[in-house]
C-alpha cells in the first residue's frame, strides 16, 4: 500500500503548521503604528483646500513638471474637500508620466463625481499609474478616457482592474480609440464582474472579433444597463448576428444605442428576431442612421405587437418613406408599450397615416417627425388625430413654415402648428393632474366579500 502512514501525515501536518505560523510585532510597535494611523486620519479630516493645493504644487516640483493651471482653477472652486467635488476636467491637457504622478496629491485628498481625461495624450505608463490611483482612492463615479489611443497593454490592464474592483465607478466613456484585440479582451473580462451601469464605446472600430468578445461577456453581465455603440462601422449582417445574440441572452440592458452604423435591412431582421426574447429588459432602442429602408419595416412590423417592455424606438435618418410608415401602421396601432417614437428625417411626405395611428394608439407620449416634408394637409390630419388622442404630450414638428402655392395655406400652417401645440399642452396638463391624484385603495386590503374585478377593463387614455 502506498502513501503516508498516520504518523508521517501527522508529522507533515505539524511541520506545515510551524511553517505557516503568524508572528506579531512587539506590543510597543503595534501601539505606535495605531497612534500614527489615528493621527493621519485626524489630519485628513482637518485638511483644507489650501493644504491640497500646496501639496499638489510641491508634488509638481518634486516631479519636475509645471502645475496644471486647469487643475488649479478647478481646485479653487471646491467648497469642501471631505465631500465629492463635481468635476476634475483635464480634457485636452497633455498628461505625461510625471504629470500623472504629480496628480496623486490631489487624488489622495479629493474625490470627484466626474473625471475627464478625454484627449489627454496619455502614455502607457502614465495611464496605468493614474488608473491605479483612481482605484485606490475611489476617485470617480464617472470616468472619461476617450480619445487616448496610447493606453497600451498596461493602461488597458489597469482600466480592467479598475472596472472589476471599483466600489463607486458606475459610468465609463472610452470612445474614439481603436478597440484592438487585447483591449477588447481585457475590457470584456472586466465586464464579467463589473458594477458598471453605463458604457460608452462610440467610434472604437468595435466590429468583428472585438464585438464577438464583448458580446460574449455582456451575455453574462448582470449590472450594465446602458450600452452606446454608435459609429463603429459594423459590417452589417455578421455584426447584427452578434447584437441579436446580446439581446437574446441579456435581459438587464435598458438602453441600446446603435446609431450611425450600417445595420441595413438584413441586420434589422436579426435584431427584430432577438427582440422577441426581451420580456423584462430593453426599454430604449436607437436605430438612427442605420441604412434601413421601407423594406426593413416588414421585420419590425412582425415584432412590434408582441413587445412588452420597449418604450422608446428611434428610427431617425433612415429612408423609410411613406411606404415604411404604412407598413408599420397596424402594428403601431396594436402595440401597447411604446411611449416615444422617433421618425425625424425619414422621407415622410404624407402624415395621414401617422394621424390614423394617433387616433388608435392611446398611450404614445412623444412623436418626432421633424425634417420631413409635412405640409398643410398633413398638419390638418395630425390636428384631427390629436383631438382623439389624449396621451401625446409632445409632437415635434419643424417650426419654420413649408412652401405652399397659396398664401392662405401658409397662414393655415401657422394656425395648425399653434393648435397642435395647445392640444399637446392640454394633454400634458391632464396627465400631470392624473399623476397627482391619490392612488385607489389596494385591492389586497379589501375584505374577501368585495366583488371581484371583471376580466377586462377599458384601457385608460393616458
């Protein structure tokens, strides 16, 4: 039989215990260290703004860099060093390694709601050092590191540690710099456990493998609620497949912004198929300027009646035309979740279909149809629709008058724009009054003899 005997095992165990034995310093050293830490704590509580500025200037002298005038001006506006200051804005200031090191005297004394390092030309070592300080001192709740393409491996690694371990950071802006493979990998790994709730990754070339890596992490993320992926030059169908996967498996996201990407009609089909899996999550979907046409509305038409959580849909700057709006007509009448619909710059010339939608959809609150060629006849139709609809509180229209052949029609436009504004204002006032009314008694508090409610009730207008 192989292995240790009981005596040998006991001897080995005792040896390991002796090797792991913990030793404490003498009593007088422990007391001395405790007293020193108490003195430091009292000193921090009594620290003045003058002390912070003086310490920063001495740090700059030590690191042989001039004090940053922008940082000094903002320090002078702080009222209390023990509360979080509003902002430390160093955007556009060149921060080399020594400049970053000198900032520690500020960071160890003052915490901020927002720190901006946008376009600060951060170098790898300086970025890594500064981000480590942010983590150690809980420096910011909102951090902007956009437009710093020189972060390098160490900088991205420190940013990843910050995201994973920070107790206070809730928003990160990391825009306008290429999301290369190692950056996507370190960021994605951090997002598996990060507390971050808002992430801006606009214009980061986040397409193909980097997007695949990011989506893989976000499918497991349980904290992020807002994701902004504008201007990433998606490759159309393949990237849309990844975005569809994200919507299928993530029910935490509330806002997804895909503006200014070539999603196209085929990509929209993948996104619409995935929306059917959203039962408790997505509330806002922004599909502005995505090269979508009226043909893509057939995919949206199928899913709109089944959406239960989506409250805002933005389709601005897509070539939908009257045909696209007509395709959506029936589904928009049936849908009972949408509160805001953006149709600005979509090639609409006839608003009659929109007026018919307003007459049937009695929960929509905002409709944006600016930068479309809606003439007097369309305004007349919208006015009639608003006489029936009492939920719409904002109808965004161009306020400049459109050219008409008859001067009378131009004057009529003025009158109709004013009338539409009045009707929306009346709806808003009625909605506010309804919101201020006391809530009815809780059904659960009534006695068991109270008659049960009918299976169906008329839908309220607001």
